[in-house]
């Protein structure tokens, strides 16, 4: 029998937290993720189920910051749903049951790394990372962008000093390095 130990996207046994005077970068490995894509001819049924799950259907460029599940728009009739791993470890399976034949559900937890940027200097750091108009974003705004040549999603959270970044897990170290470099350059 193997004695396997889970590791975070950055390879640690615990999520990494980097604290600077003005911003904290936290590797958040506590988010379960699943993508939802409406099937042709079932769009209305998919939207109705999504509304039941989140309370609303996320519009283009927006996230629904519902608790415990939250979701954001990824493309036409495509969304990413996230929830705490502790209570939703089988999120994709649960969503498959709820959506039935209305949508294709794909497990995404292992495909993405999640970083939370918090603190008064968050906007300064983000301005060095990507072309997102961070100072104009409102809570629930979600945009796809490029950070250090990686396709990422940024989601403005309720707290004005909190931004969540989802990037490809296979490039977690590269994305983390870009975050650290930007944070250090704002000191």
C-alpha cells in the first residue's frame, strides 16, 4: 500500500503564504473547481439549474460570489464553478447529478492553481502583472487575461483589497514567481 501525501500546486505540504508590507500572496488550495458547458438544445435548462446553484447566471465578465458555491463566466454558455474543497470535494460529481443532460461537467480542481492577493497594495501589484483595469473593477468582475504569458482568470472579490487569480496548475511556479516579482517591485 502506498503512503501518498497530497501536495499543493507549488509542491508543499501546506499552502504557501508570502507576506509583504503592502500585499499578501496566498496559495489557496482549498477551492474545488468544475466547469459547466451547456449542451446544444439544453441552454434554458442549463441556465435554470445554474440559477438554482448560484442564485443567478453569471453574465459575461462577471462572477456570482454566492456562498458556498460561486461561479464566473468563461465563454458563451460556459462557466467555472468553485466551492470550498472541505465541503465540496466531489463538486463535479454533485454538479453532474444536478445538471443531468443539460450540461457537460468537467472536474477542474487539479488543472488550476489559485492565488489570493490581499492588502492595500494589491492594485499596484496587479498593474505590474497584466492589463486588467484593476482600479475600475467592482466586486464580482471576472476577466480573462495574460500574466507572464499564461492564460489566467482574475476575479475581484467583495473586499476591495482582494483579488483571486486562477492560472494553469502546471505553471504554478512560473505564475508564483511573476506574483512575487511584481510584489517586490512595489516596495
